[in-house]
C-alpha cells in the first residue's frame, strides 16, 4: 500500500517536473523570439527589452553601423566581446607622451638648486620650491626659492625665478617686503646657462 502510494507520488512529481520544464523551454523560446522580433522592429541596440545604455550603447551602435543593414550584431558579437576587442586595440596603440616642460630647463633648475633642500617638486607642471634657507650669520632671516618652467622649448622666457625672504621679530616671521629682482634674474640666467650646456652635451 505504502509502496503503491509512493510510486503514485513519484509519478506525479515526474509529470509536474516535466510539465514545468516544457513551460520553461516554451517561455524561453517565446522570449528569444520576442527579442528577435523587437530587434527587427527597433534595431538590436535600441531594443527596449535589451536595456543597452551608456558606453555600451555607443559601442553597440558603432558595431551595428559597421555590420551594415543586413548584419545582426547580436549573432555576430556580444557587447562584452566588442568592449574587449576595443580595449585590446587601445592597449596595443602606441601612446606618445609630449612633455609640457623643457627637459634641459628642468635639469638646469635641478642642478642649480642641488645644494638646497627641496620642499615641493612637480615635474608635470615644472614647479620647484625649496625649504627655508637660513644664513648662519643671521638666524633672524630666511629665504626660499620658487622656480617655474613655462615652456617646452629652451628659450629665455621659458623659466622664471622668485626669491621670497622673511625676518623674525618677536618670535614671529614676517615677509621683509623687499624685491630681489637682481638675485632672481641671476638665478634664472644660471638655469638657462646650465640648460644650454646640457643641450650642447647631448648634441
């Protein structure tokens, strides 16, 4: 009796499972057919059921245009494959980096300031700033140097120098409000001279 009941239940479950499998396959086929029908109506990339947006949409449209009016992008290549192929092509491209600053001016500035401690340095924008420089004979005064490389070519206006000094009064530091035009000019000339020497050596 129990064995007969168990066999009937097993048969029912098998029939139910088979029925659900058939329905699932039918629904999957209907969904796929519906997608293809909408692809023809809207186009693969613009099919609202595929929800392709952003960068993937741009890539999809590019691929769709390349395939021509009779091409079916969905069957030719997936979105992931398209992205992968484009990324691979970009990785293989030769990238040329063009510096915004002249390498001789930069090296000339570094050589000129080599005896000082550097606080800030940025080779991308060509900026160098020293730490405070103290005079042993006058501990109440200090100065710093700022260098800016402004050109990708070795020209006289391609570098600027600025000297800022402070005085200590009552344990506080104040800008001395003096202009160091001659000193800054001499510093710039030194950098230009070293840069020219470096260029001549390389030539």
